[in-house]
C-alpha cells in the first residue's frame, strides 16, 4: 500500500501554482490541457494515483500499476521551452537528478524521451502542445510499483525503483520539481550545464542504434546531441541529425 501524496508539502515546491491530485483520471496530460484551456494559473501540476487512459508517445498506451508516479506539468511556453528537443532532455534530466538525490543511482537518458536504469526503462516523458503559448510535460516513473503484473514485454525491458532502494513517490516528485525547475532556468539562460549534463548521461553514445524517423530508418552509431537537442548518428564519415523519432539499440551493426 503506497502512502497518499502530501499536498501541503507539494505546494511549497516550485512549478505548483495550480495543484490537482486525482484518485483516478483518464490521463493527467489530458487534464493538464483542460486546465490550460480553462485559463488556470500556470505552472500547473496534475497528479494521479491511477490513469485509465495513460498515453505514451505515438499511439502507445502507458502501462502503470499501483505505486507508479504519474503526473503532468502545464507550463507557459517561453522562447527557450519552444526548443522541444532541449525541453525533453531537461525533463529527462529532472528524473535522473531526482533519482540520484533519492536513491543514489545514476540513470541514463535514451533519446528522445526515456530514462533508463541499468539498461531498462524506468521512466518516460510525453510532451504535448495544447495551444501556442503553453506546453504539457507528462512524466511516468516506476517508483513504488512492482512490474510482476505487467505484460511480458514490459517486464523484460522496464524496471522500477522499488528494486533499487527505498524512494517514495513523494520524495521523488519533490526532488523532480526542484531539479526540473533548475534545468528549465538553465534552458532559459542557455546555460551550457544543461547540454553537458545531458551528454554525460547519454545512453546511446557509441552504441549501435537504429532510428525510426517517419518512413526513414537510419542505422549507425550514437554520436551525442546537437546544441538543439537533436540526436547525432554517425554513419561512416557522415553525421546525420535526427530531430524526432524513436530509437532501438542493436546488438550488432
Ligand atoms: C513514453 O514513454 O512513451 C511516454 C510515457 C509518458 C507517460 C506519462 S504518465 C503521466 C502522463 N499522462 C499520460 O497520459 N502520459 C504521461
């Protein structure tokens, strides 16, 4: 049984001008978009114990069990946040920073939107633009939940913090809000620390990868991130920039 969220403690954290905590909701991203449309004070944090229609990137669903941390932040878009490649890295770093602070583990970023711990997926980020001027950053992290009841494919490639220490959702969320707020200010001020941290947490660098970008598939070696957060892929003497897509790690080239 997981403990209920401490709303008062969350109200003291950055990025919580508006705070909603739901027992059950369709998707926190959808609720955050509704808050934007209704003119709620931003940043707004929407948290849910359970989502009945949690969404992942593309047409994927987001599977979560009791004890997972699922939330969305609605933000007013500044010029800097409009660079969505960097925003996704900033959100991923918010998770890696929070895990370091609470569990003393060092997760890695799998471009564009995943956080891996020991090569397994710990968290995913879904960024959407409800309308010009605002953005919704949705985050799902396996924290206090076990994956025993998950579909076999998820059990194989995902992991949970429950097996890596004693982090609670509350502690992880508070650490995330502090860290992400700091990463957002680095993004706004073009502080090189943001990209330096992302580059040193890059799970794909030097690895054989396959990138699916629309109808195109590229194979090559992960060669880091460009200054706008695009993925660089080395193919022989050529370096390709990929702005959007999904990545598979290959065993061999
Ligand atoms: C992915 O890995 O494809 C992204 C997963 C994002 C899941 C989170 S859970 C909270 C928020 N609400 C949603 O419906 N999705 C995101």
